[in-house]
C-alpha cells in the first residue's frame, strides 16, 4: 500500500452546522475519557488510515473558537486547513436571496472547499462517529482511486439508529457489482415499541424496513474533478429553489446526479462498523459509553493525543 507515487487523501469535515436539536456547539463537546470530541476520533482514524490533510468547513462565527480547540492539537500530526461556509459563499454571478437564513446544506458545504482540495477526498459530518474500519476502508479506496470513480461507505441500517427519536437516512439501491444505483432520503425512520424498524411517509403511513438495508451516512469519497459537478448542481438548485427559504442542497442529490448522468461511477463499500451520532441531548451519554467501550477494547488509547 505504501507506494510513494500515491497522493495521500484529504478528509473534509463538515462542521459549519450547529445542531438545532442538540443545543450547543456540539463539535466541541467532550465524549472520550480524556475529553475528546467526536472530531478527535475521526481525525485520529484518518491519520491511521494514511490521510495527509484535514479540511474543516466552518462558519466565520465559530472560527476563533474552533481553531482554539483544534489547531494546536493536530499540529505536526496532519495538515489542517479551513473553508468558510457562509450564506453568501456562492458561485460567480449568483446572488443571495433576500429572505434566506438557513444554510444551503451539505452539498454546498462540500463545494465551498473546492479551492482547498486537489486530491482524492472523503467527506464526513463533524458530529458523527463512523468507525475506524470505515475510515480505513475509505483511505484504501481513495489511495487507489481513478478519476471518475467515487465511493460511498454503506452501513447496515440497524447499525445506525438512535434510541431517542427518529433519524433521516439515505437508503441505497445497490447493483450486483456493488455500484450505487440510487439514494432515497427517508426522513422519519425509527424503532417501534415492539422492536421493528419503520419509516413514516409524508402521509404518516408506516412502512416496515428489515434493518439490513444499506444506508449512506454521508461518508463518501470523491476524486477532485467532482467539484465542477457540485458547482453545476448547486447553480441548477439555486435557479430552481433560491426563493424557497428552507430548501437545502443535499450531498445525496449530487451523488444521484453523478449516477443518472453517467459521468462517473459510485462504488458502495460495505462496512461492518456501527455508526453513532449525537442528534439528541440524550445521545451524549450513550456516545460516551460507546467510546469508553472502544477504549477498553483497545481500539483507541485512553488519551488520544498524549504523545
């Protein structure tokens, strides 16, 4: 694997969003036994998996606080860069609609980092834990990625649920040769009182799921020419939806466009890992217990950055 001609991939961390349901600047919140944030574990995994750089997408309003927390911590371990995701960070010639207050979404978060990344890169959410094996598999894929061959880490739905409320998941349709055919966003997935898993339609109808479905958790890998596709899709989105104040430009919509246009392939790489995140305040204690367990199992040292 250590062929020196290979470019080390970059990790793009979407950290501009503050969880409205969660309440605080949860990117900084402490979950590990030595005060580690979820980002710490993701970056630690990325370093182990051979990533050479991490780019944080943040907002200007949290920039100072964010850099205080993370800049020195990663110095000398991995290159760090930042991209700012503001409402008025728009493609040339596009104007910010007067009533827009909501951020543009995950697709926009990736696009704003375009001038910071010239190598294959993986995308993750700041407040999600993806698992060491998943980051490892992503690093291996990207280290050998050919142009126009992207990937998505495929989790089993049952490995990604919260006990404290409903979740949104991109349910993947996968071909026999592990190529992604389609991602369908299901916004209301939860466990029922009897232990089954369902999603609720807009008409409030409950439809059963098995738990074995392949879902996307926004851990995706791309080669850098994809940024032009993100820009094209965002411009189309703006033309169509600029005046809809709540409509967001999501990452899966870009992936679906890549697939349906035939311009590139998206391979689904399955992972055995359990994903967890902090959507609800009650999720925090659960996440802390899970990190404690991972430390006890020897996946991580008790203090990540103690040299």
